[in-house]
């Protein structure tokens, strides 16, 4: 399978501070010191109720190919920032850590460790930017697509976003993420070649404008593609010109060949009004099987509005607001953003990992310390009731009532009863070697669909004021965190 990075070494996708810190650790002799870093995020995009984890396959590819070429080392030497000994160390560098992560496609929530790196200090530091870049981008697009697909209520959604993507990589990997999120296909050919995603596309306005008249343009297209004739009808006037010419092509060109007009596409104007008018015009000519496809700055909010207006639409092509995660809800202050971060959680001392915690004046920025596990708690009906953070060594026994702490209301006496617990992280790398078999893109896509249909509450999938998924802690883990907060607090007492 062709890869976007076939002829590129992406190992230098990192912030300079990762290298300056690594150089400092190396000079201080801290090559073997092991640490744990967690990846998590603080808010769902679009004020939503969940996020879809995407990008793990590309993280795996990055880790497996991580090395510094002679060209890389020569460039770093030209910065006059790093010691020669450190640069020599980079020449033979390979990642030697462990990585745990949610399976790709897992529904995830704020403030839980979705990926954990346990590795020598330098190894763990150098991979930060590449990991975050993949997770933040693909998870954002996958989640946005899932919202759009939900709004479409069973009608087809396709990715039309490449030309509005932030760059060529964003177009390709955004198409991959959109397929994970439920899009039926993409217009991006390289994404189809690389990932086996169904591709679709017909014509642009330039095709229609090249010919002397619209009918000639439609006719020539139909002759070239009689089995898949979809005509773009809004170049001049959808109702007065585009649809009459499309109907004429259907009757005069396609039907004598024994073919049917497959569809028409509208890319501008009042889509609700036009689609209703067009549906009547097509039906009156016996073209009841001709599909109406629309595009034009769509997202979940505009599609929901079209549904309310009972628009006669069969399929949506969604561009910039899918591929960038943007929205038409301009009141939202979290547009096109997923802010996953990479924070140190523990440092190994004498063979034992000692928790570390970041304290901030902004409560939301206080981290969850230490080595930990996260579990999804299911009720008797298989619905995801909550997520639970525990100390790494804790045994979670749900055979009887299990006491837990809601960190937002720790005074309450809460218990899980008649529930089951599923650990969410799986081990991906062990001592730098991959031990995990990556699922196919189709398997990831089906995993997302299964969770949203069977496990995740409808209330969490609302676009407006979704239910907030419970993020609970075991009593032991809560006490660990509070103990560290109190200990650090004493250091600032006067």
C-alpha cells in the first residue's frame, strides 16, 4: 500500500525544545532514567459530548521509523546549540520505550490517559510533537465527521474537503479520519490509493463553462460516463436551466443507451427550497431514482436545519467544515480545535515510579499523576456508564458493589452495582518493538459505529448541551492525587 511518507523521513517533526531538553538530559547523564508521559485533552471539540480517538496507525509508523539521518544531524550541528557527543548519540538513536494506547476508534473523554509513553527520558521527550500532531488532527476530523453523519440521519456523507485542508497531508489524513468517523468515501484520490477508501467525483463548474452551452457539457459528460452520470446543475440557473438540461440529457442521451441519470448536484443557493423544487421536476419526468446531492459549506448544524425544512436531499458532500473541524455555530469558542497535551506523570527512582503532578491556578490544568489505568464501566445493558481512573497496580473487582469517587463531588458515597469494567489501554510497543496488530481501516470504522450505536448514550451525542460523561476515580487513586496536591500546597505556605 502506498504511503504518504514513502520518500520522507519524518523523524524531525518535533519542537526545538524537545531537542534542547534531550541535549541537557544527555549532558547531565540522564540517558537511562525512565519516565511516564500521558496524552490527554481537556475539552471535547464543538462543546460535544465525546471525541473519537484517531491517528494511532500513523503514530506507530512514526515510532517504527524514528531515526536521525546524516542530513538531520548536519542540520542540528549548524544550529550551534547541541554538543558533539549528543549529536553522535542521535546518529544511532532508536526508540526503546513502551507505549500503551486506546485502540484506534475508541470513544474518549476529557482528562483520561488515551496514550501513555513509558520510556527512557530522552526517548519519551523526542516523540511528543509527532504524537500530538496525529491525535489532535485526526481525532478532530473523525469526531466532526461523526457529528455530520449523525445529522444526516442515514443519508450519505462524503468528504469533499481536500482543497480546503490546511495542507496536502491534512487532506489525505483528514480523509482517513473522516472515513473512521462514518463518511462513505472521499474525493481525495491519494487517500483512496493509500487507505482503500471509496472515491467519488464527477465534474466542476469549469467543465460546464468550457462548452458553449450547458446541454452540450452535460451531453458530453453523459457520453463519457453513461453508467455514472451525475450532473452539476447550478452553474447558471438551477431551476431554469440546469435541471431542464439534465432532464433532456436523461431522455435524449442516456435512456436510448438503456442508462439512467444517476444524480444531480447543487452547490449553491437555498438548498432546502431548490431541492424540493428539483425533486418535483425530476419526479414529474419519471426520474424518481435520480439522486439529489448537495454541497456548499455544510456541517452538522446546516444539515440539521435542512432536515427540519424537509429538504429533498439524498447525499451530502462536505468540505471545509469537515476537513478543518470548523462549524457554522459562530457562538462556539472552541472552533476547529482539539487540544491534546503531553504531560509527565511519573519518574522512576530506584526501580519505582514516583508520581508527578502539575499544579495550576486554572483547576482544569491540574494533571492526574502517576502510573494509572483507565476503565470503561458498563451497566447490565452494555451501556457505558462512566470511565474510571485507577492506580496501575489496583485490582478492579466488579463482582460486588464497587465504591468510587466523583472528583467533582467527593463527599458523595457512590458505588457501581451490577456493572462490568473494561480496561481501555492496550500495549502497543514493548522496549521499542511493536507487539500489537493494527486493525484495518474498515475494522476501526465499524468499531466506532458499534460504540455510537450500542454503547454510548444518546444523551452524550446531542449537539446542544450533551450529557457530560462521568469521569470517576477509585478511592485509592483519588487519595493519591489529593495527597500530592496537599504536599505541594504546603511548599507554598508562608
